[in-house]
């Protein structure tokens, strides 16, 4: 069954697509510039039906500009933000470095441009105050690009929640565990190694996962309509390999788990970070029923008691779902642009206005503070209230930025000797160190694996990459040995330790892997 968007907390401007191939019944076009061509370039396809023309791009990374020009040959592209904002554009899709979002959004608003800002909205409370008041002062639209609420399953839960199916929120668990931080410390989103090759990504290399709380908390806010009012986080101590020393020196782990009190009295566990198990699930308990979206399965338990029947259900898209299916992030990228364009063209408000942008960003800032203070609870201000803004107007305390321009080899004079550092780290994290670890550990589990066919590509990749792996390990060791005591050496050594190179690059182990692979492949053919 196709659901109408009128059943959701939004209103459609036009049902269906008009003769011009557009969802909106108007000839008006939105001239969009994209500032930040890594993440920003992922929105191209979603623009096609939404009266949006991508006419300009800005990025300081040459490979990003080159890729953009290939995709949009008629568009203006520059590395100069002032040239970009002076170009004839109506709106900016802002996907610059995360800690700079507030300053850049304010600059766009003051230049008379509508803003769709990537998450998170700001880095410190004072930045949030400035952003909220800039948006209040401006006649332009400000939306936050929090896309995780807009997958088919989460939209469906939201619809049913608002119908009253689950009652009031008792408790929820939200997770956005995504081990993207480590590889993206050393490469751009287009898979090009960070340049210069001795440096690190400008913010993914150091910014704590508590700050990146919106993909887990955002869906819960959209489903229930509530906001967090208090937060506490106990500091973990153990982290995965390859983090800069400044992050380790904070004394708290790189994963981020917090408990939130919501404004209705419900409690939420919010869990983000780089871990050994990527999960994007959400589980909700209401006073009348419960819902969970785990893996690919959406299940409801209805009946007002804990052992009531639990059944898998089929989620349905609202109108225009076929266009969402083609977009990124489970359809979320389409809906963000849809709501943004709709507000510009019709005035109908989107969910992620500047106040909700603050509501979904602040819990991470205060969770980080809580962890630093060994679990002290913090009240979360409401920046929709001037008195709350006044209390934090000069609170510019935030996690100290890592000096990524000096990089992990700050005292090395001739950095030409290490121009391949980011390439080597990318190979270690994305393939060879983790691949060696996987081969070693899964071979020890052969007798207990249920889906034995899934180990075949793991072992095959290890065999096919064996020679490159040995060369990568050798180069990693050479750099680490040449520059001891640096962050770069520490990260290389941690990845090598993970790989057990004495074992994983031995001829004996290679022979063992080949023998097991041969048996498994023979069995798969029978």
C-alpha cells in the first residue's frame, strides 16, 4: 500500500510528478551551490525531480573539484569560498568540515543564501547561539541535513507512533556504530588518500564520536517529537587501533555511549562510534507497544505487555518513495532535499529547523563533557528560549582541535620521506591489517561457522593480496622505525600489531589459507 505524505508530519505540494518531470507544480528553479564536494557530491541524483539545479561547487581539495567538474561540466567550481558565495546561487548545500558548519552557515545566511547544513550544526554552545540568532535574523531557510530519520522503516515507525500505536515513550536504544572514522582519517570520501600524504583528515582524525550524535538521536526525535533535557555518560577506556595521541590523552574511549532523559520523562541510550560491530539499529518501548528496526528486520510487539505477540511488519514509503529508493542513505538524502526545496518554494516548514538542529546537536556536546567529568550529569539547554541562549552565549568550550596541518609527524623536516603515509594507513585499515586479522580469526572458527560460504571471499582476498600485504607491512614498519615517538609511528605499529605480521605473512600460514580455501571452493561447487 502506498502511503500519503499527509499521513506523515508533512504536507505535499503536488501529488505525483508534473509534465515537466518535477514533483513541485511550479516553474521556479533553485540554483544550488555545493560547498564541500565530498559528501556534498552525493546529492546530485536526488536534485533531479526537485526543481534544483546544481550550478556551483566549492572545495579546497583539487581531486574533489575535478570529480565535480566531470559530473557537472557546466557548473562553476572554485576553491575560494568568497567567489563561491558571490556566484549567482539561491541556496547552499553545506558539507564542509564538521567543526566549521556553524561559521560557514552563518556566512551563507548573511550572504542571503538558503542553507541545508550537514550534521552536526555547531561545535560549541556559543556557536549554537550565534547560529540560531543568525537564522532568526535571516529571511532565508535554514535546515539541518540529518537524514537517518527518513529511511522507509524509520518513517513508518514515525507514522505509527504519531497514530498512538505505541503510547508514550518509556525507553529507547539508538545506535550509529560505523567504523568509518579510521579509514576516513587517511582518505577523502572519493577514496583518494589525504594530501599531503604525511597529514590527516582535518576533523575525522580527532573529533570525538559524542559530537556526532545526530544519526542515532535524530530518528528518535523525529519519531516521538521529543527532545533530550539531561544527559550522563560514563567514560570508557578502551579504543580500537590508530587514534592520534591527543584523542587518547583525553582519557575517554573513542566510542560514545550516553543516557538521556527526554522531555516526556522517557530514557534513551544513545550509542555511536567506531567499534568492531557496525550497527544502525533503533529499539523503542512505549506504554502500549514496542518497535525495533534491527539489521533489515522491522518488528512490532503490540498488546500492552512484555510477552505480547511480536511480528515482523512491512514498511511502506509515502508518496515519491520511488525517488527516495534511488537516493543515498536509505532514501534520506532525497527527503532532506525534498523538505528543503518545499520550504523554499512553498513556505511549508521542514522538521529540521535551526531549533531542532540545536536540540539534536547539544546532547553530544554535553555528553562529551559528562564523560570528561567521570559521569557528571548535565542539563541540556533549549536554544529556542532566549534565556537559555543567554546562559551559554560565551561558552566556547569544546574539544581541542588536533593540528592536522602539522600532522602526525610534526618535527620531521623532510616530509617528502613520508608522502605515502596516508596511502599505507588506508591499505592497512581497509584491507591488509584487518584482512590478516580476519583470516587468522575465522580460520580458528571453521568448525563452528553456520554460513561457511561467507568466509570464501575473506580468504580469497587474503591470498590475492598477499604480496601487496607483505610490501605494505614492510613499508609501514620502515616508516615507524624511522620516526619513533610520533603519532604516525604509533598508528602504524598499532595496525601492524593487529595483523600479527610474523604469522600472517609467513609461507606456512599462506599455505594453510590456500588449502582451506581450496576445500571450501570445491565444496561450494558441489
